[in-house]
């Protein structure tokens, strides 16, 4: 989300799209999955220059993998034409997870459960003293009481801190996934997901089980 992000997004417009599958994912993950598909199915992968879209094709099928960002700034809209052409010529949208589930009560309840530490545990106890002091200093700089994060799991505290920083930079609008999820629902397109929301929360809950210091330092750095 650096200063060159908007410029990079505006330059992603050099491909022609005619796909049945349009999937949103971070660009590096999309490329990894595309490469895996090619190895498994004997397909041919073409990375399109200056574009977050990869075309995978065989004699019978074509699909496009599109990298995405989960949160954007107002300046990042409208999205590059590549995304619009992909969506318009696709009859199925496959996303990382069901972003529409975020507003459901069962999702919110489960998120609260996996976000908080068990009774009697505090974030301060799980981080080493140097890392805890670095976190306190960052919170002081942002005018945030440390008690707001002290009951959260390290990964969730790190994510909360990341969101705070992104909002400071004006990165607070729906990203590519949510944008096209809403469009697909309104247009009656088929929707498929690579992961369930239960799996997503499970992954998040397991992020810091072995290295809470590392995940916090990655955020603070």
C-alpha cells in the first residue's frame, strides 16, 4: 500500500479477457496456484505484462487468475479495465472465501471467539519483553490504550494494528474481492469459494501458535 500503489493499479490494462473462471487472490498466490494447475493439468501459463491477471489455457478451456487486494483507497477506483473485462466475460466467479459471510451473526460470533485469548491470559504474557515494549511504543504513538489489544491473540492484535495503520493512510474501502462479490450477487453470476469462512477463521486462529513474537514484529516493522 505504498505511494506507488495507485500508479501500479492504473497501469494494469494490457490484456484481453475471455474467461469462464475469474478468481480473486493476492498476486503471488494467484501465480503460485496457476503454476500448480499447469503442472497438474499440463496447461500453458502466460503471465500478461504489467497486469495482475494470468491466463491459463489448454485446447479446450481458458481461465484467468487475477491478483487482488482486500482493501483499497478511493483513488484506486475505478479498477483497471482488465478486471472489468474479466468479470464481464466470465460466467463464474471464484473467490478466496465468502466475503459476504462477514456480516452474518454466526461469523461475528466465531470471530469474537477466535480473536480473544482464554480467560486469565494476556497478550503481554505471550510476547517477549522487547517486543511488548515495541508494541506499547507504537500504541502510544497512535494514542491507543494497550488494554484494547491485551485480550487479543497475537495474530488478531497484529491484524488490528495493521487495519489501524491502513485507515490512517485512507485505505478503508472494499477491495477487489468484495467489489466483485457484490456485483456477482446482483448480476446472478455463479459464485464459488476456495475456502469456507470457517476455514479462514481457523487459519487466522492458528497463525501465532508457534511464533507470536515473529508475527508481531512483522507488523511493527
